[in-house]
C-alpha cells in the first residue's frame, strides 16, 4: 500500500446519538510542515504568509485599506468626521476598527462616521464597529453613524445595534446633535 492510506475506523461515539468519524487520513498527522520563510528543516509557527498575523502597522497608516477609503474629512473641537468609502467586509473590517481607534487616540472624543458611500457592510464590519465602540467608549468616547443606507439601518435594527450607536440621517444632523431617526438613545 502507498503512503497515503485512507482507512475506515469505527470508534465509539463520545455521546449517545453521535457518530464518530468514519474515514481518517493517516498521512502527515501531527507532523510539522516547514514554511517557506523558516530556515530549512525547522518549523516556525506563524511564519510565512498563510498563518502570519496581519500587519498592524499597515492598518495605522493613512490611505486606503484594500478596497476601503477611510479619511478624516473634518475636525472640530472634540469631534472628527470620518468618511468611509467602499465595502466593509472581512478583508477591510480590522483596518476600519484600527483607524477609528487611532482617530480617537488623536484627540477626537466623538467620531461621526459618514456611511453615505458604504454600499455594503457585513457581520465582520458590524463586529469592527462594536470593537471600536468598546475601545473608544472605555475612554469616554463615542461613535455616531450618519448617512446609513436603508438596508444597513435594517441590519442595525435587527441586531439591536441601533441602541448602541446613535444614527443620524446625515452628517449635518449628527454634528448638530439632532435626534436619531432610529429612536436610539
């Protein structure tokens, strides 16, 4: 038989009603595979591109985050208007969170996020907003959303996040501190 042998194994179930895996591959089980950036013959966890941690420094520099533009459009005492342009998804969410925390760290207690140019925001994007909110609110800051599209507003309502973020129809309303169309806060 060859080195890559697939066998059927029958093992007792861990709990009644559950079946154990029936087919197991024995090739390379438990063996460390060297990565390209490691020294020949050595194993380095997290080395290379596949398992490496994201480059945090890149998320803190100005300019686009792979498919997402994040710019501070206006600064007022204690407030910054952050214009977000592009889709917020798994690939851009961490960069958004890092930039929001950086903007708050630069002195803006209140961040007004202009979402007028955001056509799509998935669960990862919502998670980034919540993560940024948690970090910013821990030091007395707040995030306010403006220009949120109807589909995204529906998602905020479904998830209950309209109670976490004050949502305004536009940036002017957010800067004026007018009431939220979502009825939050």
